[in-house]
C-alpha cells in the first residue's frame, strides 16, 4: 500500500527550475547554483558562491518561489552600487515576463540620491540664472526627484540640492518629502534591492529593520560588504558637532545659560586637544592621523570634565517634555557622545581612538573612533537563523580564498549554521 505525500514548497520549485533550465539550455553551473539557492531557502543556511556575470542561477529560483505567496515572504538583494541595482531590476523584469510572474521590485537608495526641496529653494535664490536649476524645478513639479532623472547635472550643483540628512526632522517638507515617503514603503515591500550601506544599517536595528524580513537574502559583490560593516562602527566627534548639538537642544528647551557654560567647556577642551595634536603632528607630518595613547592620558582630566558637562546637560534635557521630534534625536546623539567619552577613559575600552588633524583647515582636530571587536559584531549582524543568506562574488577563486572571505565577515563565528562553500565554475560543493 502506497502512501501519497503532498509535494513540498521547495520540491515544486525544484521541478520548475529544472524544467526552465532544460528548456532554455543554460549552463550546468547556473542550474547547480539555482538548486543550491533552493536548498538555502529550505535549510536557512549560509551559502558562499563564486559566479560569473550571469545572474540566472540565483534569480530564477527566487522568481518561481515568489509565485507562492503563502510560503514565500519575498527576497532582499543587496548590491555594492546603484548601477548594479538598476541592472538587477532590468534582469528581474525580463525574466519575470519569461516565466509569467509579476514581481513589483522596490529599489532602495540612500538619501543623497534625492533632491531636497528645501535646499533646492535656498540654492535657487542665489542662482536664479542657472538654466539647469530651472529645469530641475520644472521636473520637480512632475515628482522627478531621483538623481537618475538628471544625468547631466554636475556634482557641484548636486551636493548643494540633495537630501543631506541635516535638520530633516524639522524640515517644512518633512511630511511631503518624496524621499521619506518612499522610504516608508520599504518595510512593506516583499521584493527589494538595496545598497550594502542600507542593508547594514537595517541589520543593526535588529527587530526594527528598514526592510521586511525576507525568506532569503542575497548579497551581491559580497567582498565589499566588510568595508561597509567596518565603517558603520566608526565615527568622529568634532568641536562643531558638539556645539551644534548643544545649541540645538538649548534652543528647544530655552536654556541659554546652560548652553553658554557647556560651549565654554567644549572650546577649552578642543583648544587643549588642538595644542597637543599640533605638537604631535609636527613630529610626524607624513600622517594626519595621530594614534597615540599618550594623548588620551594627557587629556584624561579634561575628557572627564567634558564628559561630566555633557552628562549634566543630558540630565537637563532628559526630563524636558517636548513635542519636537528633533529633541528626541538630539538626546540620542548626546547619549552616544557621552558613552564614547566614557569608553575613551574607562578600562576595557571597546574602541580604538585616533585624532585627525586638518592642517589645511585652521588646525581643526577631530576625535576618530572604531570598534575593536568588528568580527564579532559582523557575525552577530549576519547570524539571524530565520532565513537563508547567499553571499555572491566573482573574485573568490580557491579554498583559501573562501576561508579568507568567510573569516573577513565573521561568518566562521556563527554557531549552528551550516556554511556551504559553492564553487559554481564546474567544481564540487564542499561543506564546512
């Protein structure tokens, strides 16, 4: 007596993908990759893939899977550049028609790629004779706000009219800004293509990501992801940044005396820091980065005074009830600076510190910091076991290169997750 067993979601995709590759006579390696993608979707493992420029191998199974709305929540593809985003979108549109499936793909790009109405208006007032700007104004009326709508615009103009992230929360156009309205749609998009920067920013938000949780994540040009992860845990603290924060918060809460006292401490600290760094810079003019633990030791008391000043300011702002969302943002930034300064002079610091001396800018000095445990942080970002992850790159060649790549992202530190190293160029699969 035979017992009939219903075919699983993955089995159906296997059949459809095999049929597609048989009909279209595509490379065997591409079909192998496509079937491995289905395995990753089923097993929720990590797949590392070397492949050529053909994307059929991983796109085809994703498109067939998208037909099943009940079992497939969607996909998220992360790329290194906007050019690759557009290329992938074109390929998905083409393949979707071929297999008769509707895939409404959302392309997610950073704010710098969009026109800021407020900054455009300001720039127009002083450049009314500029024909390019007048053309932009006409296009804006048709809701053309993407940089791609202006292929001939110079970088000099663009950096003066794009969304730069400053004061966006209190902008007059906040509720009608096309960029922010577009961004609000990302969490509802089942099929998305984002940049590596946005992917890392979303992963760092843990349960409040910028995108909908997919059934599978594909990371294209994956070797460039490490640099993005590292930079996301770096930062600077400059005199201008601290003063801007204090002035903004003081204006909202209406405490001029508190502002004056805090600004005085900031000025004193950076004057002393600048004096020490100038001296160090004169000894080593080959580098603008001064990496010297002695600097922190010499400034320990001054750092503590600045830390206490910002902590007291934070207390004053913390209990102030305000309808301004800008104050919430300033509180968060203030808290970040307090934590960094506390870490700077504490034992067991989580960061490395250096000092950037801008010799061509009146000797301005900034504190630079970066996390020490970057591999642990990277692995924690990528350890979510709820969906499969596929890292794709065209530059992985041999076994040692696979190991180097895996270690560079901390993937080897992830427990209980199978990492499959896939040589898609006619070689066999090796399991870790």
